């Protein structure tokens, strides 16, 4: 693992922070290239992307801190050490939406098209960020019997060999990105592509939880992450079905 890539003078440059920054940069640049296809100006993409980045970082960190409050209430200043890792996807999505949506509505930008525009870049950015998790040695998997990559990895600060769930997450996110690019040609209503991303992510993350080092605290057979996945998938599929019927009636 390489949690610190190098030192600039005496300042440590963390691999997690570098990969997170690269994820945002690649995602925004790709969204800028995709913008004309959706009839959206590049300036508006930059405006919204800037808000999404801020909202995603604040929301994902806040959610992580609240989940691990037993630790952070005794180490409050560590809550601001984002460059060392510790973000949650659901908190990031919620933060980005809460920050960007009111602005999009106020500027009268096409909200559903913005969601579709950002869906594949979001999947790609998530994959890149997971490389940072692997280098940082966080978000690791359960102890396994395998001792060779990609089934098992020895993390220096942990006992036993572990499933490299960060790499698995990178893989399924790239697969989701490819699926979205395929579905993009046949989407039936604005916003559908983003909804497809959410439920696809929910399904992949649900099964990934069986490999992650998380406790089964919901009924003894589900993690909190899996419960969130089930709720997300159900909500998204209901909304998608309602919107599809609405657009079919209008057509």
C-alpha cells in the first residue's frame, strides 16, 4: 500500500487525495465533452460541476463521520482529514444533489438532461477514486483463504489476507459505465440514464457488501450498506416506472 505517494518539501501528498482529485478532474472533463450532445453549454457544466464537487465532498465526509461518530467525537479534528480517506458514496450523491439541484432550477437549466449528462462520468470517476482506496489501504474486504491477487491481498496494517474489494468496485463501476453508454442510445425519457446508474450501482454494491469487512447488523444477514442498497433500488425503480408511464402518456 502507498497511502503517501511522496513528500513535497515536508508536506505529505496522500494517494487517496490525489486519486480523488483525478477522479473529479476526469469526470468534469468528460462531462464537458459530452455537453453539446445534450444541448448544454460548457459554462453551465462547469458551474454545476463545481457545486457538485463541493457538495459531494462535504456530504460524503459528513455521512462517514456520522457513521463512525464513536471515533470522531473523541478525535473531532480528524473529521477534516479528508485527504487521508473516509468518504461515503451515498452521502456524496446526496450532498451533490442538494448543492446543485436548487442552482440548476434557479438558472432554469434542463435538470433531467444534466443528470443523464453526468451519469457515465460519475461511474468513471468512482472507479478512479477506488484506486485511491486501494493505495490508501481503506475500504478493504473480509479475511479470505486466498493468498494471491486478485482473490486475496495482504494489507500491511491488517491481519490475514483480504478480498481487494476496492479493485472489485473499480471493475463493476467500469462495467456500469459501459452499460450506461450502451443504454444512452435507447433512453426513453430525460433522466432515465441517471436512474439506471443508481439502481445498477445499488445491485453491484449489494453483492459487494458480502466481501467488504462490514458487520451484518440488520437482521443478522444484511449490512447497513445492503439495507441502503435495497431502499435505493426500490425507490429508483418506482420513480423510473412512474416517469416512463408519464412520458408514454404524453407521447
